[in-house]
C-alpha cells in the first residue's frame, strides 16, 4: 500500500490558452480534475513543489490527496504534459478515485539485489531490465508505489519472466499470463568479446571486435 501524499491546489475560473499562458508565467500549472460523481473542475498548482514531486515514482502511481482550496479529494495522475525542452510542466490531468472501485494503472518496477547475484558479481555478464513498469489492477488502498523484483539469484543465461514477479497482496495483472504473454522482465547475458589476432588481415577482410556492453537498466 502506498503512503499518503498531498498536493495543494486552487480552483480557477479562467479558461482558454491565454489564461493558461498567464498561469504559467505566474509560476502556476493549469490542471483539471475529472471522474467520480462530480463535474470536471479546473484547478491550478504551484509549479515548484509540483516539479519536485514529479521526480518521485509515487507521483505517477499513488493515490494523491489533492487539497483544493481546503477541500481534499483522492485522485490519481492520468496525464502530464511537459514543455519539449524547458523544465516546465504544461498541464496535468487528475482522475478522482473511489475506495470501492478498482484502478487500472501502470506501476514502476524496482530491481533489487543485482550486485549480490551470481551474474551481478561476474565481470563476464550483463544484467538488463526488459520492462520498466507493469500494468496492474487493484483497489486504491492496495495500490503500491512500485513493485520490487528480487534478482539476487539470477545467473548468467537466466531470464526472469513476468510470471516470476511476486505481486503485492490485493494486486493483479491487467492482462493474464499465458504462452503468448509472458514477457521477459530481466535477462542476464554473457558479455562476449572477440580478440583480434595481431597478424595482418587477408585482403578484403576487416578485423573487428564484437562486444556486447552494458545496456543499463
């Protein structure tokens, strides 16, 4: 279950592109809250604290207590528009959530204990992540900020599949696992290196070193 996180917001009446530009120039972010039993509402948030908050995983996969002019409601971030090159949030969409209604959301994966694994200790292996998040379904109270994948036992040549991931209580995958849908989550590959002979290559031959480096997580 995720921890409680709070964002402060303010109601707004001005609409349109011009109003949104004025808000951004004033250090505010235009946003909207929709869903539930209430009509969509236009709001605004202070940019600096929101920018700091969006650097954490919980901002994208946690129930947020949105305090709008002193009235709190539980929401989930559904969309965020960023400026193409400035450190600027252009717009946010929040969805109201109900305690008794299941959510469909993507949750980030955190890989742990790689350095303790046989593959992680080997200089001749590279452990790579193949998935960054999972599509899950759960009630708001069971929504995790992230899901841990323990790679402490991974060996060179091993592949950890989706079916190997242990889900928290009350959390299920949005799509069933079967022969056609059981993707790799992490892979430990041997690092291959071909040593080139010092002798001059024959005519037409081009010497090369084939190497599979660390692709990172």
